[in-house]
């Protein structure tokens, strides 16, 4: 059966490495902070100027002054530091963030990403995604496989691009895709328990290869 939001976040957490500096986007990616492996040191960075924050607080223990870029309350750690958002973006643009895990509206088979606006709908701002996908060393997208039964993995994005050829991996509720940004190829490497390759193919507009281990 398809992965839940928490299971998708848990799978994304497997891309973390000890010592990584990581930026988590709004939505499902924020749940990744709850699945950092025990004993692993990961510094979570937020565009609003917070570095080294912990998981979400328990109910009743929230501090309204401690929030991530998505305005959700988070917890403080002994390693937490604070600075202006200008410094936060300097970290991002300077290539000092190892991994960005973010959501998306559409991803193309060549790694193009659309996640900041839908034409005709009010946009409060483009946020930090454009800087993140341009300056971060690895980009992982976590999203639902479809939206209102429409595919989100496409041959080419139909919405305005956040970045061209920037996505390295896509984790959906149905499986995991790895993108070869140099040659533009997408490969299905994992499926959620009980989900078949045929089921994923029917819900995917993008062309993709299937890892040989999934054919057995």
C-alpha cells in the first residue's frame, strides 16, 4: 500500500548523512526532523535564520518564538544558533548546505522542478526554493504521486519552473525515483510495499527506467 506522509518523511531521512547541513521545505519535508537516526548529527537550517533546531515540540511545550520557515514551532538544541535571514541565504547561495528536502507541484524526468506558483492564483512570495535548488549540493523532492488524479511526474513541467535540471531524487507515496541530471534519465529504484511497477507506470507521465532489482 502507498506510504503515508510520515513514511515518506522516514524514507527521506535515509538520505541524511552524519555531519550534513540540511534545509527542510514546507509540508511533508518538515516531518523529516522526527526521523533523524539515533547517533547521527545533522544540523537543520531554516531560511528565517535558525540553524541546528530539533523536532516538533510536544503539545503544550511550544515556544511561539521558535519557528521554522513554514511558521511551524520547533525545538531548540544546545547547538542551535540564530542569525539574520540574509546570512541564512548567504549559506545557501554559497553552497554550504549539503541537502535540501522540499515539496513540489511537478517534477520533470530531466530534473526540472516547479513548486512555487500556479498561474492565476495569488502568490505570497516565491520563498527560498529558487535559491535552494541553485545553491544546495543535493535536492530531494518529497510529494504525493498525483494531485486530483493528475500526474505530477511529467515529461516536461507545465507550471513555471523553480529550477531547471536541479532534482536528484523524488520520493512519492508510491516509490523512489533517482534522476541522472547530466543525461536527463529517471529511474524507479524502490516501490512502496505492495505497490507494483505497473501501478506506478499508469500514474506517471514521465518516462523512466526500472531498476533491475524491481523486476524480480
